[in-house]
């Protein structure tokens, strides 16, 4: 599904579930040696997707270790993002010089638990929720909002190396064309000569999941 949201020259790979025979590098094994089986499988398949996506750019397999904020550390000259949820894993990568940043996220297409929407949404997002729900009941709009906000953070962090909370960005979902926009509500940093005040992205709901993606061309 993720390939339907991301344009060339981005390379993306996804899996529904966990393929057999996935092997981690020893350095990666150290990070999940004490993890429960669920965490180990999602980590391993996420790395498997990422290496397959990197192969699409001509990169040989390399360890992809978590950084200090659990973000994947990519080879020099690469930007990318990994996501995993129950039953789905995906990764997307691009070359520096062609892609400025990438963020992807996937979630089950089902309502968030009680209280989650109120915890993650700013007033404008809450005000738009009734209209989204009136647009159709085949999409868990609160879960889609959560996914979009996760994607915004994943696109933001590699550029700024700074935290962006749920309350720090306002997302507007277009129910008609599969797009969304995000407006950053905190001070806008200047990155590579560009004022970073928000993003635009795409979404889809299919196969029991909602998936969101942001891909910004290189400046």
C-alpha cells in the first residue's frame, strides 16, 4: 500500500505480516535481544523492508541501528522512514539531493481507545471531526488523524532533531482526495534556508489499515 502514496524516486517496500527467514545483523540483534516476540518481529521485518527498499536505490545490505531517539540510522546520502503496526510493516527511502525528508505511518483502521482523540487533537481538529465522520464510516477518522500526526513527526525530526508533540501541529484531512496538510504551531525553524512551517501528505484506507505518508522533494 505504501507505494501507492509515494512518488518516484522514492523506493518503498511493505509486508502484511512477517516473512520467514528474516535475519538481523549482530549489531541489530543486540537491540532486541531481550525484547518480547512481538517487538522482535516488528523490528526485524521493519529492517527487512528497509534493506529491500535500500536495494531499490542500489545500496548493499547494512545494519540499521536505532538512534538516540529510536529513529532508524540510515546510510550516508539516504533519508527514510519505517513503520509497523499489527499485521503491517513498511519502509521508504530516498536519496539526499532528490528527497528532503520522508515520513510514513500505518495504523489499524479502527477507532482509537476512549480518551485518545482528546489527548492528541487540538481544538481545530476536534471541531472538524464531526464533518469527517459524516463523510463516511469506512474510515476511522480519529485513527487517521493519529497516523497523520505520527507521520508529521517522522518527517519533522530528521530535519530539526527536535521533538514535536501532538499539540504542536494541526492536521487538516481532506476526505475527498486522500490528502492532508499539517500546520506547525510552534516557532518555525529555518532548515537549509527554508522556513519549516508545515507539510502536505497523502493517506489511504485499505485492507484494514490507514496509511499516511509525507515526501518532500529536495530543496
